[in-house]
């Protein structure tokens, strides 16, 4: 159902924790893409974390508290959009489950879930964006985060948009559907296993022949960039939004390769 | 079998350092994952079959008492006997009693995960019985004195060269190294044993309430030789393996082989119904079904009931990145991988298995291939929830989680701490864009660099550019 | 044992939050469900042969039952097997050559060749269905290195469901053992590498009697 502001919907930009702390450029890229797609973008200053760390650590009470906070913060927007499949899957899928037994909050959680979107799929599926005006000189490979791929069914959308970036060619890697080993707090609770899986993934990245790794989730990208830098692999890392917004001219995640 | 799950981390680290294991696990993917994907894509009905299988299992579980009683009646009608066993100890005792009563000396075994679960071999050997595993994978790990590392490929962790060493040590003679020679050697060694055996023990993939049949689905034929050449056939199976009718066997056969080994069918599907009939020239004289509860009934009606749908195909572990990195032994008990990370805490206790539900990235690939659509990540998360509620997580983790919540519930504090962290980490990294090490973040920096923040948070930058932002 | 039976049933009912089901529920619960079958429009013979052979089974086509002995002899010679076979009773009256030593009993440890009939064959998966009985020792299906199965074209059924109908129609209902066999024995347990001839027959050869071709 198109909202009242169908011509120019008000989008609340969800500033994910990792983006806020590590990579503001991704937030500005997301804002530019949303504005180019005809949205009015606002960033509520009261926002913090979606609560997923608590949810995945079994602290459902903490997750509920933050879910209620996010719902209140973003309730007035036509859409909530974030540059992360992981956080947005939490809003879309987990909030209604977490608050299912709460007669007051359940409908509010469901209403928010229905308006919450991962950035790249929002651009294509909701706003009908079919191309971008950006240029990027390089061969990129795209890492599907598990929460985007299996959680939200985001697979074709980033590739559709990246295919319209001039100068960019896409080289898919093997085992695209395999987890990179980030897994939120998993990556510090089980660092050796996480490191092995990162190594498997960066090996696949290298084998693809790409000079740039893109993705839609900063968790995976920080993890993989860290592994690439540790191994001195000359692969640049950006969030796909940075490339699509034409804002990938600075150093990549983890610095220059 | 003893639970060794508290040592998950140490075992995982050892596994990661083992090049033979890495070689062996690499083959799991080629052997199982690719073939499953091809077959799933080639069968238009596959997704519908998975839905039906899930729904049918749910129906069965909701009427489990009825179908178990029907099964018991049908086995009895066919001349066999059902032994209801509330726990592992009772199941072991029932089998020991049968072996003693029939004067058994030698016992052959087809593959049965339930027999591993109840620690049957040790119990039989302690009473002086000669027990021989006849599934090639089980035979290999019996020689190696190891537990299985995979529910359908118990020796998946062993390379061909390691098998060659084991066989050479056990059988003597010339050391064979080709797969064909090794398989032939085991074939010849085991052949005598089937004919000598007094009791043959197999598992049961399905128990058919309609006919009282037990069904095994195999590829080697050892389970058949085990049961038709022994005087007594004992089937060990969990109570949840019941299916109402033969039509249900068709449903599950259509998803089992495709999910397990990436084949349209396994080589042998065998229905065993009672002992040999009058006039039958071969077959066992006695037929016993040892029905094992051992904690299963306690899962009904609770948050883990979905796990009872499991048909033990192994697809979840074949597709699990963590299993693929550390193998099955790290999980420390009978059932490894995602299904084991759910079952082991439920069977063995949350307190001795704290790592298992957490050693998972919640990437969801297991659920995406599970033929009966068990929401494995959700069940693992629910186990984490129960661990959290019972204070079973390490104090440092609890403190970190509490601190995170405290900050995240206070937007101004959140912004302040983030600004501080962005500047501090950026300052340490200088212009390199990354940190090689960082105090209190060794968990991260031991295996990868930490990409440096840009130095200002998004929220503060946005507010600077949009002064009206609230 | 009655105690544990009661214990388990009580636990199940307690978990499910109800008491025993009323007897009136039984008929509906025991009714045979109709699940999705795999749709195919291949010819049954063609599908069976293609699938059975894709799993390393072999198929020989003959015109009539009386051709079985000659086909078996040819198979025996091709595999350099000695002049001895376990031949199941339903096939005993065929015109076997005098030089072939035959017996009808169960297979012994050193049995190399068996020749048996079957109950049906399933086109869906390319599988043979064998039912144990006085004339059909199950050891013949598993002990010998070579298993020759005589299949008449009219014994082919499309799928598992049709095979169950054949099993249910047997005079005693389900036999002690029903085997669905899809090719020779195999294993992947050494180095996760596929190898034929693990414990059961190394070779399963179907003599398909009649049918077109």
C-alpha cells in the first residue's frame, strides 16, 4: 500500500551500529541513493542499536527493550531503511516474534516490520530503481550476507544495480551461499573458527579475480577486510551503497590494499 | 557415550590445525553438497515434498502415542516383540538380557546412531560379547576407537591413507592403499563375521505403524547381511521415527536420499517385519524392536518439538560452515553439526554443552536444506536464551551484554561512547586504516586486522550537516 | 516392560497436553494419506532401465522366460564364474544346462552367483522389489558377488505407492523381508570416494523378459 507521501515518502534511515561507528560514508551513500530514489531522508538522533546482539545472545529481555525503543523512534516514518540485511531482518522478522505475546506492542512491531527494508532491495523492489548514475573502474565480486540472502531474499537486487555502474564488471566467486564466518559475536567468541571461514571466503574472493569486494552488510565486510589486510591481499573493500552512490573514491574499508 | 562437549573449543582448535581432517572435510562438500543441489533443482516437486514431510511429521508427533501403540500391535502380530525403553540404561539392559538369554557370543551391528546414543557397544563389550560394526565407516572408527564424526558417514574425518594404516594394523598382510583394495579387504574380513554372528543389531530409519515393519535405508548391504544371517535381529530406534503407513515411507524416501547423499535413492531400502516365517529358508528366528525414548518425549509440546521431525539425513552438517571447519568430533557427543548442537544440550544437559548452541553463526543454511524444515537457528537461539536465563554464560560475556544494553537504552550515552570509540580507535590506527592489534579485542585481532573507523560517527556528522535533526 | 510403556505414553500425552485419544479417532488416523508423487511421463521400461543402469546396474533384454538359462550362461561366462549358481525355486523348471550345478536353498558364504525372480520393479527410482518367502531366500539377494534378477516387463510399476500395493497383495501381507534394490552395493566410507561392491553384490544384472525392444 503506497503511503500518503507516495510521491516523496519520508524514510527514517536506520544508522546501524557498525555504520555509525566505523563507516559513516555508507550512511551518507545510503541517504544519497534514497534521495535519488525520490525519498525524503531523516535520521532520528534518538536511535541506537536494533537489539540483535541481545537477541542472538539469548538475552531476549534486552532485545525486547530495544525493539520497543526502535519502534517508538521510527513509528512516524513511511519506511525504515538501513544499509544492512542483518539489522533490517531483525526489524522485519524478529521484532514481531519477540513481541508476539504483548498485545500492545505486537501490532506496533508488525506495522514497523512491514515498513522496514534493507537498502538495496528497497531501492529496487519498493522504489523501482533500475539504474544508478555511478562510475567505478574495477572488477568487483559481491558477498551475500546470510541475513540478506536467506533472511530477506536479497540476491538479484544488488547485482541488478551494480550492473548499471559504468566501468564496473562483476566476477562472481564460488560458494557464494556459504557464510563468511562473521556471525556477530561469534567472530570473537570463536575467533579461530571465524578466522578459518574468513580465510576460505577471501580465498574465493581472490580466485574470482576481482580487485574489489562489495557487500551489503558491514559486519561481514569489516571481518573480511580485516582478513584481507592481515593477509596482505590487494583487494579493496566497500559497501555496495558506496559504489552505487558514486562515493567509493576514498580509501576502502580497512584502508588501502 | 560420554559427553565431551565442554572441550569444544580445545577440540575445535586441534581440528583446525589438522591437515588430514581439512582434506577429509573438503570432500564432504563435493560428495554431498553439490549432488544434493543438483537433485533438488532437478525435481519440481521437491519443495512441496518438504512441506508435506514437515506437516506429516507434525501430525505424527501430535499423535505419537497412537502410532506407537499401533506399531507395537503390528510387530506383535508379526511375531516380533517391542521393548519400550524410557532411557539409555533400560535400552542397554534390554539388549543385554536378550543376548544373554539366547546365549550369544558374537554380535554384528549395522549402523545405528541410537546405539551410539545409548552407549551400547561399551555395555556389550563389558559383558564379554564380541561386537563388530559392519558398516564400513563404523568399522573404520571401531578400529580407530573413535566415535562417529558424521551421522551418515561416520568416518568422514578419515583420509584414505589413514584408513590404510588402520586396516594394515588390524588385518596384517600387505598395506593396501587404493579405495577398491581397502573396501575389498573389509568385505572379506566381515563376510565371515555375518555368518558367525548370533545377534545382529541394526537401526531403523522408519518404523511403520501399519505393518509393524522397521525400515533401513543403506548403500552397502551390511545391514541386510547383519539381520538375515544372525539368529536374532534387534532393531534400535527412537520413538520419533514412527510413520503411520507405507505411503508415508514413500514420502520420506523421496526426500531422504536426495538430502542425505544427493541420490534419487539409496541402494537398499529394506523392510523387516517380524522373524522368519514358517517355510522361510533364511532370516532371523527372533525379532526385537528396542524403542528408545531417552528424553524425546520431554521435547513434545515445548519449544524444541520441531527437532523431533529430524530424519537424520545429515544435510544440516554437510552445509554447516562450522562443521565443515572443525568436523564432528569437536561437538563431543554422538550427534554433531546443527542437529547435534540442538540435540546434545537437550539430551546431555545445557550445563555441559554451553558451547554448542553458540558455536554457530546463525547463517541459516542448515534450515534452508533441512528436508523437514526444522528451524535449526531458532532452536539454537532458544537454547542460548535458556542458557542466559539459567546463568550458564561466562561472567565476562554477561557483563559485556549488560553494558551493551545499558548504553543502547540511553541514546545520549550511546552517541557519546561511540564518538569516543571512533576517535580512540582511529587515533591508534593513524593513517593506515587498520589495527594489527587492539587491547581487549584480541578475539578479533588474533586472526584479522581491525579496520579503523573514519573518526567521527555518522550521527554526529549528520547532525552537523542537518542542524535541525533530532 | 509394561511399566516403561506406560511411562513413555504418559510422558507423550503430558507433553501434548491431553489424555489418551478416543477410540473413535483411530480410523481417521490410520487412513492411508495421499502424498505428492513424482510426475513423469517416461515409458516405464525406459525409465527403469535408464535409472537402474545409471546406478551401475546392468540390464539384458530377453524375449521369454525360456531364454533365461542361456542369458545366465552368457553372463557367467562373461564374468568367468564357475558352473554353480543358487537358482530360486520359481526358476527351477527352466531348461537349465546340465553343466550348471544349481541349488534352491539360501546362499552359503562362498556363493558367487544367484539367480532370482522378483516381486516388482519400480520405474520411479529404477529399483527391484524382492520379497522373502519359502521360494525366495533373502540371502540370495545379498551374499553372492553376482545377483541376476529375472524381471518380467509386466512386473514394472511406476512408483513406490504401486509397489506397496503389490506387497499388500501377497498372501501373508508384508513378508519377513522386503528389499528394494537399486543397483550393486556401494560405499563412500573410505576417503569419501564412491566404490562399488562394499558388502552386498558387486554386480546386479536384470534380465528383462518381454516388453518392447
